[in-house]
C-alpha cells in the first residue's frame, strides 16, 4: 500500500501480511497521512541492500498507529534498517498501544518495542 505526498491512507481492522518489496516499505510506504487502527503489519519484508522499513516506511508526512500490531517484519540486506518501522527525519510517526515482536534489524531510527497494553 502506498500513501504518496498529500494523499491519505486509512487502514482499519485489516491485516497487511507477507508482502515483499525491493527497497522501502514492504507492507506500507507512507509519504502522506497514514492512519492504521486495530490492524496488523505481519511478516512483510524488504530485500534490497540498504532497504528501509519492512512493515512500514514513513518517508514524510504522518503515520499514526493505534491498537495495532507490528510483528515478524524484516529489512534484509547489507545496510538495511527498520525491520518493523523506519521513520525518516522529515516524517512523524505516532504509536499508541502497539506490540512489536521479532522485528529485525532494529538500527537507525526505528521505534523501540514497548510492552503490550
């Protein structure tokens, strides 16, 4: 799924699972306004060298996750970052009550996992 600049993407009570892409955003690529509510980003992956954001790539704009699960996502390849979520410096990601499990690797600016509420 893609939300380009100035576009809006709303994902509610859905599962984005087992997707593969080359360099950014295996599950969702967000460049606009993305709202994810009561959903799951599971088992998505990036395969290219230097890939970013296996589950969610927040390139610009805003990405908000509420009551959602981010698990088993991967950013594979040398120099890859943000298995679950990768947030670019010019984006804003807000995460509320989410679970994150087995999201690898977790370097650069991905959010640290928090316990389930």
